[in-house]
């Protein structure tokens, strides 16, 4: 199993809503990542978890809150988002710092 | 991590070899060259990576110049399904996590 599974695939939310994005992998990888990708732009790193601990926060606003409940799961909690936060949110995982990262297909988020 | 420079776009005839260049003139001795691609509306996909020797796998070949200041990704027989944005990323192998910072990449269009 070399899959990273993200749910939901699409999400529309209002600016006052609270929602969560979910990511799951069963490859035994110990590093997991969240990326944000706007249309026609490259993915931008948001958060990195290594061994279930947050190791990098790329100055992401607090309305995005990551959580790593266990080594297979990664969540991204969303609250009070703005329309400009609409984007494709990608999750990835890797075994360690010198192996390839596997990406999920993303959640396409629209904030209205 | 060193900065990379790639052409914005390239075309390649179907069945021909696609040669995608990447300049990384400030690369240091312990930095690897990674290649990923992103087909429209999908998550990025790992292709290949290397340190100083040329590498080949079932998808592509990676040729790194002797001074390591540039590299070329070669898709030996391009198909229409290879149409994608190709990202060249340079980074140090670190314990724990493989943080990937994407540049703007090269949009490869394979033409029938």
C-alpha cells in the first residue's frame, strides 16, 4: 500500500464554519506534511510532523490548526477561514529525511 | 537549501525523449537533487533523486553534471500522459523529515 488518502476530496465552507481535513497513510512513514496550493502556483509547505511532533510551522495563520493523533493520521482543523484560503490542500508522508515523499490527491477547499 | 532555475515551459513530440534541465549553481556537497511531477489536479508524484552519480529507474534518468551545478531529467519515450509540471528540488538529507520547497517548475506538454 503506497497510498496517502485524503478526505474529503472537495469541501465548501462558510467563513464562520469549523471543518477538518483528514489524511491517512499505512506505509509506516514517520514524517507527514501539509501543503497548500493555489491555482497555477507550486505547492507551499505549511506544516511538518516528525515522529508525531510538530517540527515545522511555516508561519501559517492560527486559523489553520494541525493535529497528528497517531503515526498514521494527520488532520488539519479549519476555523474562521477567508475566501483567499480557497486552495488545494495536499498531504504527504515520507519514511524519513532522505526518502521520497508520497502525496495524496488533495482536498479542494472553497471558502464562501 | 539551494535555489533552482528551470525553464517555464517545454514541448516534446510523443515518442521522443524529453530532456528537462535544471540549474542549481549554488548547490552544496551534501544536497540532493529531487524531481517530482504534478499532473493536472493531482498530487505531486516522486520521479527520481540523486546526489552526484547518474541515476535511472523505470520512469526516468537523472544526469547530474560533474560540478553538480546543473542536472537533466530524461523521459526516454514521452507519452501524452507525461504532460505535467516537473519540479526540480535541491535539499539536504535531514534526519526526520524531507521538507520539500517547490519552485515554479517546467510545464511539459507532450504533443501527438
